[in-house]
């Protein structure tokens, strides 16, 4: 049998895990945490570190939260992570992403993946102007 | 010997290729095109189709041009395309990306690549709430 | 209709395929082979070559079998191959991987994928000290 | 200091390594082997296994050698492996790939990488017709 | 709730979308379009541009349509896109790909992904002969 | 001009950055930090968060530090990150990785990337035994 975890629900959670779950719920204003957090809870240090990192990285800054979430979604689509595409699509939608924005974002992700390979195929050297 | 192209410079370009180069220079308000275009010019249909597609995909829409360029840069960093990271970093900078924005963007790309793998490892099932 | 194979079961297998199945079962001390082998059996040369290669590559050496299996699992998680993550998780568990080890391994895979992109984004040059 | 190998040249090679080098030169009708083989020679079991596998996989079959080399090149471009793009470009050229064929191949690789991400973004379900 | 599109069926399609569907059906001689097109139809500009690009890129040229489809399939397998592997496997089969050809193609894709990493691990420098 | 950072050397570093540099040097028993840290220092929050995360993730645990470093190196080779392959090769060597161990590790990474694609190509379903 493989290592196949089940989700850790709130009621089964250790105090340390429940503290993280509570902070997620408070920060995101939701009643329950995503499966991602329930599964990560199988390894509490990873749950804690990931949540703390995400809070820091996704906070409003020079980039606003919606832009950050759009970037996160774009990378998830690019990497083909189905879970992440679904969950970050939800997050972006909650922050204001419309269907038209999503359509344009997916189009950009597609083009970027195309031109990355064109650059690979022709082994294009970096322009001197970019090294300044 | 491999297939190793050199760049097609303006003066060597066929009329069809020069027409594309001129449109790029006009649209981007630059005096010369990037190496990417000079190398793509070895296959004129690809040069033409790629430029037309990029004009359409990167035009202002529900997402503004800077946001689109940030997404393009994020995918390029995620894919490890050095050329694309350099050229789209330049493009984003011209459109208003600051060093702080870049630092935050790279941090998001890093986190997304990390959590994508955490989701893979725990084989997290997609929440029912995301299927609505 | 696409090319969609079904699994080749023992009883339907040609002698050459059954010989490979038997060797897998003998080597791994199992009663039946994984779906991976049953599907590869649709192309007997690939089945044979893959099994022979795996026996060689995964044999005890300077790295012990558990370490090799952990590396295999890490790459599978990194690449997002669901089948491989499940099957190599099972293999690693049989060789002694505990849940804590798995949690730590997934954390390392996540971090490596994160810092790979940070290195991409900042286009970090290789230190001279590494070229010695 | 990192692990940084140098190439193993013919004259420094062990008899086992030289035997592989000779077979490569004989099979490919060349005077010297590529850097790939010289560097793999640092781990003779890998050198031997890789060469034997390649001979088997790339032999004429239902697919002819040029088609197989085009596929190999396409994957190398797709993965962004600069060495592999250069060396398999050379191999494909020797087998008859023209510049026009290369241009068309790179265009296909680009499109495939684009539409793969479009399918990811819209999480397109597999048509029933494909499961027959 | 995430952004989760449903397929746009012919009868619900706008005139612009239906025009693309009709062209696909006419060109491919089929009665209905794949799910890929039905989902892309949620963003009509992307549907249109993708179909026009594919027609151009996959047309007979220096490479024949079957070879182009084999390359497309190889990249899809390499990238792990399940949808694309299924749909391009179907397309290749319609153009003449046999089970033996498919088995050989998958074997090449596997080998290419293996040797790409060997080249990475040993950081093999590009041979001077490839720069000519 | 693109966003192209230079390394932040110790003497130019802000107190916060120097504190991280000092901790790296103390923890790793080195006189200077890698280029990776010098370039990350352009975005001090990322420098700090990455170092703290790495300390936690790479600490001795159920997996010993060498095993963790081998996994990190394997992922770096798999992803084709040249910088990371060089730097983590150095780190693993310092912790006891021999040339033979490295050769075996690269072989495993290659095989895993090969069989991941074979599993993709045949769309192998996950065995029921793995879901227990």
C-alpha cells in the first residue's frame, strides 16, 4: 500500500494544526479550509511553514492581491496542476477576476509557453541591450 | 553540423519579413527588433503568425498590458527560459514594473511552484466547492 | 478512436511477456505486477528494456535501494505524475519509508522547485568555486 | 567544490568504455563521439545502458530513423535542453532534415505547448469517443 | 466557486463561434467538434486564433500531416497532458498511426526525457562541431 | 533595459541582509555566501524567508541531511536548473556524496523521467492496491 493520506478535519486536528486552520479561516473569511490544507496537515511543520509563507508572499505590496493571485493561477495552469488551477481560480474570482480576465490570462499563458519553445528551438542569444 | 541559424537582419530581410519587422518597430516604438524576431525570421510563416498572435493576445483588454506582461514574465521564469525572462523583464519594465514588483512576482512564482508539488505529493482531491 | 490500450493480463500474455512478468514477481516478491507493467506489455520491447534498465539502475550500490526509491518518488512528485507518485510511494514504503520521511521528502521537493525558480528569475551566475 | 566532471577522451578510456565509444563510432560512421558520451563515460554503467537503449529505440521500425530523430528533437526543444537540441538537430540534419522541416517542427512544438496549457486552463474533460 | 466553464454546444453558440465549429467539422470531416473546442469557445478570440493557427501549422508542408501529428502527440505525452495525449492519439490514428508506431513513439519520448536529464546532470558543454 | 540585478556583496548589505548572510556563513561554516544568496538579497524579504525555510526543511529529521541534499540535487537535475545542479552538487559533496553516488543518482533521475512519460503515454490507471 502506498502512502495515501486522508484529510485531517478540524475535529481531529491537534492544537497546533487547529491554530493554523483558525488563522486561515480568519484571514480568508471562510468557514472551512480547502482540501490542500487538510492534506498538508498530515505534516504539521509543512502546513505551518506554507501558510506563513503564503501570507507573506501574497500580502498587498507593490503588486496588489488580485495581480498576485492571477500570477499564481497562471503558473498553476502552466504547470498543469489541476488542483491548483481550480483553487486559485476560485481565489482569483473572489478577488475580482471575471470570465473575460480568465480567458485573456489563459491565452497569455498559452502564448508564453509557445514562444518559450520557439526561443529554445532557435537557441536565441540574449540581446546585449538586456544585459544593461 | 546542426541546424544553427543566424539572425536575419533588416537589410537581408525579404519584403515579407521586413514588413513584420516594421510593424514590430512601429507598434513597440523601437529602432530595432529583438533577437527573438531576427531568429524567427528564418521561418517567415512562424514569424508572421507569432507576431500577429502576440499583438492580439497582449492588447489591452479586461487585463491591462502591464498585467499581461507580468503573467508572461512569470511563466518564462517558471519555465526557466533565460531569453524570455530577460526580454519580458525588459518589456515589463518599460510598461512600469519596478524592482519591488519584480521581487514580489518572482516570490509568487516560487511559491506557486512549491505548492503545486505539495498538492502533487499528497494527491489532493479537488474540493466539491470548486466544481460549482 | 484513440490509441487506448488495455492491460495485458498474465493469462493473455505471450511467452516473452510472461517471462518478464515472472521475473518482476520473483524479484519484487509479489503475486501480480502493477498496471504499469501490464500496460507497457502492449509493446514488448519497451516492457523488456524498461524492466532490465530498472533492475540495473535500482540495484544496491553506492546508494541503497531505499535512497534510490526516495529519489524516484521525489522526481515523480516533482513531475506531477500521479501514477508514479502512487506506485513509487508504495515501493518506498515497502523498503522502509515512514510517513514522517515522506512528509520531509515532499517538503524538500517543494523547496527545490521554489528555489529553482528564484535562481531562474534572478539569472544567478554559477559561482567560480563550483567550476573547480 | 561541486561534482564537475570532465570529458573522458578515447585515450584515457578504460577498455569497457572504449568498446562503447568504438561501437558508437562504427554505428554512426563518425571519427569521434559527442561530448554527451564523453561525459557519460564518467559512469560506465550509464554509458553502456544508454547506448544500448538508444540503439534499440532509434532503430528502423514502424517509424523510420528520421521520424524518430524528429520526435527526439521535438522533445528536446520542448524541454529546453540546449545540448540535446543542438546534438539532435545535427543528427536529424544528417538523416535528411532540411531547414524548412526544422521550421515546421519547431512551430508544431510551440503550438502543442500552447494548446496543452489551454486544455489545462479550461480543465477539458476527455471525450467519451476517445475512451473506445 | 471557481471559474469552471461548461462546453459550448453548437446550438448555444454565437454565429462567430458556430462559424469556427463549422470550419473545424468541414476541415476534419467530422460531425461534432472535440471538447477542446467546446471549452475554448468560452473565449471566442482564443477559439478563433487557435483554430487558424493550427490549420496553418498542421498543413502539409516539408513535413507531412502524420509526422506533424506524431510530433504533437509526442510533446503531449512528454508534458503529461492527458487530454492532449488522448485527442492527438486519435488524430494520429486517423492519419495512419498504428499501434506499433505508437509504441515506438512513446519509447522515443521516454528516452529523450531520460537523456535530457543525463545531459543536465553532467552539464555537458555543446560540441564546437554543433556551432558551425 | 531589463531588470538585471547584480549581486549584493557583504559590504554593501543592509543590516538585515548582513544578518542573514552571517547566519548562513555560521550555519554552513563558510567564509562567503553563494551567488544565489547575493542575488536574492535584492529582495530582502525573499532572502530571509528562503533561508529560514531551507534551514527548517533541510535540518536532520527522519531523513538525514545528505539524503535531503541528494533529493534536492535530483530535483534540480530533473528541472534542468544549471545553477542549482552545480550548487547542490557542491553541498551534497560536502556532506559525503561520492562520484559513484552521483552517477547512480543521475541514472535514477533519468529513469524516473523516462518511466513518467511511459505512464503518461499509456495513460496507466492507478492500481486499486495503491488507494488503500
